C-alpha cells in the first residue's frame, strides 16, 4: 500500500469538461493530488493557474485554498506548483512550489504560506538548505520530509523541524542511469514499511529504495 497516492476508486469527482480555464470547476494542466483520508476531500495542484484547489466529495465546483491566480514569489502567490501533500495534523498543504525554488506550507483558511524548505526569494541552489525546481514533497509518520529536488538530481531528506537536508538518493548535480543516480526525478511515495519509490522520469523507470 503506497501511503501518498492511495486514492479510492469510488471517489467520483466529475470535475472537468476537457477545456482549461480559471473558474472553480476548471483546471489548467493539473499536476499533484492529495486527499484528506477522513473526509475524502481532494486537493489539486492547478499548475498553470498557480493555485491549489480543494474539492469536497461528490462536488464539481472547487474552493481556492492557496494562491491567487497570479504567478510570483510573494507569500500570497504560488509559482507553478507541482507535488502536494496534505498534513492532517496541521490541516495544511505542503506544496512543491517549483518555479519559486521552495517548498511552502499553506494552512487551510490562511491567506498566505510559510516557508518550509528553500528560500523565499526565488533563488535556486544546491546546498543542503537550497533547492532547484522541487517537484514533489511528502512526510513520513514521524514528520520527516522528503523532497524531490529535480534539477539537482537528488532526493532530499529533512529531519522533522530541521532546515538543512541530507541527500539520500542521487548525487548532487549529476544525472545518470545506474542504480545510484537519477535523471530528472519527478515524484516520490512511501509504502507502509517506509521504503521509498522514486519516479525517475528521464530514465523511464520507477526506483525502489529501502527505508532510510
């Protein structure tokens, strides 16, 4: 059982009509999904609209919960978000805010985000505290955080409460096709043994790594 992407097939969200848009029943190149397991509420990273939408079970009209339909690096904006993770303990969404080079937390009903990893200035980097086009984020049951740091070709592991990471998969800035290297990784998921699965996009494969 994969923790992050266990989406029940009986959830009938008939949301879209095949055309992009900015209304609350339309999306524009949606990317990440997350779900509140208690309420079956679905959260969607609406990539080109730079926002996070929330859809309650069996509804076709969503609620804007993050972003304001403009791209940017201010605390009220998102910049092409991709992977997201719903944290039920804080009732918030962790967002891989890709083009802002950071991961942010947007508490539901809040008007702005708070920084979680990377910086708030939109600058990329390859140090233990910086990111370059993060595309996914998730927490394990101990609140440790895993981030796909795509253009740095690595998976970053942040111990709960820490702002500096350890690279647990990949080699900083190096792409490749052997078992230790990645080539534009895009997403991650954990199973119930905390083994990590990585979508290694340009290598056209899914890699499994034993619990860190």
